[in-house]
């Protein structure tokens, strides 16, 4: 597989959650170069990036600004716990 084929298949989804909302929402998604830009911006902003192709595939089926469906609550909750644990480990 060439580098361009591999990059074209890359996918990224960004979620955001506000306590006033019912569930996390899709705030960005894309393939290839756009996916790379989403990941780069997340890292630049200090947002932890998790690589789970199966989950990304499911989230790519959602529309922008759409809340995640209830069937994904458990896996997203586990991911948020993981992110919190990492963030606490980074704290002095």
C-alpha cells in the first residue's frame, strides 16, 4: 500500500461534551489529510488522542453536531475515564 493510499484511508473524529448536554457530540470528522489535521490540532491543544479504528468507523457514520447514540455510551464513558486518568497522571 502506498503512502497516499494509507493516508486516504485515515479517519479521525473529534468529540466534545458539555455537562449541560445529554451526550458527547461529534464536532469534527474527516478522512486523509483532514483527519491528519484534526489529530494535529487535538495534540496542539493538549487533547489526548486515542486510536480505535472500530470506534472511529462507528462515529464516522454520525453527522456533525450529532450526539453519540446510547449504544456507544459505555465505550465512550470508558474512553473518557481513560483520558481523565492520563490527565491526572500528567498533573504535578
